C-alpha cells in the first residue's frame, strides 16, 4: 500500500521507497523518510498531503506520496 492510500491520523511504518530517481531518494532520506520510520498523514488536499515524519511536518504532492510504501 502506498502513502497516497493512507488514512488521515493513523501512524504507519515506511516499508520502502519505490522510485528510480536517486535525487528523490536522497531528498526523502534528508526528511527522515526511509524504511522502518513511522509516518502519519496529517491532512489531505486535492493535489497534496501534509505528513508528519519525526518532529517535522511536510507538504508532499500525490505523486511523491504514491512512491512511499507503507
């Protein structure tokens, strides 16, 4: 299941990142988004969602959310 399908307010554990873009992998890693880390969808908008990773909140688009597996 991807983060794009996650229910708001439920904490999930990241199982992997599904992308061939190395730059995107490095960006997500810098946010603390990697396998084994908890992630929560705080809210959704039409083309993006707000997620909580570690102590931060980030707005990511739906394409990026689809690449994050939970």
